[in-house]
């Protein structure tokens, strides 16, 4: 258990106090049967929506009349050493969804204190007109650097290995900020934090968000019931959809992240393409909602937001990309994850260098040209993670591959995840490898037409794709805000 789990950093407590008037006391963390916390990736829609819309509205004079109610915190980055370099024309914002469970937020879980349930880097390239949003999973195990104490219950640390979102519990937002910079090598300029109720109020303030719901949803855990079809979701429904796991195809975090990316894209399209800005009443409703929900560093001034406004408002929706770096199970605790270093580092290097949409090769060259339907693969799990082969088989079948068998390795035990193929089946093996986050390809003489995938501890998951050249954000399964991939399901 990290320090500070039941006592909020005093620099963050005003946000909780705003929502606590008239509420009953709440219990300590982990003692309730209330709704589960949102998973990694879930806050993408929440906090980025706030940033994009807030930036878009700063050109309106009314913003100045409500901006004083935004809670701010001081982060003394000038005292830090060995920070990543800045890139001219690029603004990197640390976006956090606050796990605030006091006041109105208590209905979503009984936990005192504030911590980021997910951490996102929003890289805004004003010169090139592009925005990349990199979601860092909450349960990601990382090296937390030395951090100074940050008040009662936050004793600091000389450095430790722990969950990413525990950094704030050691040293407040400064420690969270330092940890993300150390992990990614991306220079961060500002931070923005939004809470549960704030997201709900923001969606309501913009008049709801249109979404295609391909199939009916009945998820009591997320307090969500929706009919199939095109519809406008209010704030409570949007929050429920972002939280729902049971409504996804395999009941997985991967499916939930895809839903959240669709939701965020829909919100961005609503704000940038609708008539929100034409109504002063709508503008002020949003401004008051965002002011009550947001916390920022004290250097993210109205003028700084105004600068971002002109960058964000001119970005083509095709140039707003969402991506999550590939992860694999942490061997010591499969409930947590670690980065798949090689592709994750390429993503971080690209963002850190200001290459928001890099034109790198994915490493596959020309597409192998083999239809996944013509590729049959037997999946072998050599890790200690139960059920991994079966889950991988389902994901591969969803991409069109044939998986006739799963199980433990029969003879081959490679040190890294490997796709084995027989003579003349290299193109098929490379087609399969291109659909995985990381894998090597090796020919063996005793295999026929079927391939053999042996999963080891470096497993990063199924990524999709066919090995063709594409930006690293697309290579890692990224999407854009331009359209809803499920829209065809609603006609």
C-alpha cells in the first residue's frame, strides 16, 4: 500500500471541497461494494474533452469572468534537473482523471483522497496542426524517481518501483509529473485534472453527445441501460458507457478502451462541428461546468489557454490521434502491466521529439499480401498467466485468423514470443507477426501449413495490422477523431 492513500494532498483538496458540501462522510479506500473504478484508458474522454473544449472557448471574453474559480496548484519545475528538452511549437499537457470520491463523487465509489485513475500526455503541435493523446495505464509498473514530501501523508521517496498512479501518493502532483517525464522522456508544460462529476456536467453542458450503439446494453455495474441505434447520450449515460466493461465484445479492458476512444471522438466532433459556440447560454453553462471540474497548474493561464485555443480549433479531426503504448502482464503480478519497451519507446521518442505523427516504417516493409483467413495458427502459452492462449485466440479470430488449437508448448520454448512456420509459409508468418505488438519469425522444418505462436513473458498483445508502412500511432492501434468506426452498424 503506498503512502497517502487516505489523505489528499492539500494542494488538491479544494476540488474535493467544492463537491463536499452537505455530503455524508465517506469510508476509507477499498471498503465499499460500490461501483468499480474506471480502468486504464477510461479517462481519455473525460480529461481531454475538458482541455479541447476549454481551449476552444478561451477566445470568448466570458471565460475571463469564470476562470478565477478554477483551482490551481503550483509545480516548481524550475528546481528540477535533467528534464527532457522542449520542442518549439509543441505543447505537452499532462491530463489526469481524478479518482475523487468525496461529495457528489461519492456515488461512484467510497474512497477518500485524490489520485489519477489514468494519466494522459496530450501533445499539441501548433505549427503542424496535430494532436496526439498517449494514454498511460493506471496499473503500469514504473520506476518512480526521488520526490520531495508534499504535506501530511505524502512523505516523499528516494525512488521506488510502483504503480504509475501511486506517484502522486508519494509526493503530490509534482511527483506524478516527474514520474511521467522520467518514464517517457517527454517534456511536460502543464497539467489539467478533471473528476467524475465534472465530466458528467461537461457532457450535459454541451447538450449531450451523439453515439451509435450497435447492440443493446444492460450493465448494472455501470448503471447503464441503452437501446441499440443512433442516440444522444446525456452526461450520466456517457459516463456509464466509458466505465462499462460488460458491454464490450469480450468483456475486456481492450474493448472498453476502444469504446472510450469512440466516445471521445464523438465529443470532439460535437464540439468542433456543432452550434455550441453560437449560443451564449451554452457557452456560459459549459464555462461554469468546466471551471468547477478542472484543476490546473498556476502557469496554465487564460492567455496560455487562448494560445492553445487557436491551435486546437484549426486541427483537422484526422490529425487528432489516440494511442495507448503496448503493455504486457507484469510477471510478479499479472493484475498489473509493464511496457513492451521497443515499440513503446519509439512512440515516446516520437512524441518527445515533436514528431506528433511520425512517418516511420513499422518494420514490415511491403504488406505480405496473405489474407488472414488463409492463415491457421496454433497458440501456445508458455507464461504463468492462465487463459492467455484462449484470450489471444479469440482476438486473432476477430481479425480473421483461424485458430484450431490452444494450449501449452509441446516442444519449442523460445526466450521471446515467436511465430514458427514451415517451409514456404514465411509470408503467412509475417502476416501474423504484423498483427502482434511484438514477435519474431522463425522457420522450422517439422511444421506444415499451420503456424505455431509461442507466447512468452515479453508478450505485448494483439495489435492488428498487416505490416504495411504507417505512422507509429496507427501501428500501435491508434484511432482518430474524424469518424466513428461503428457508425455503419446504425445505418
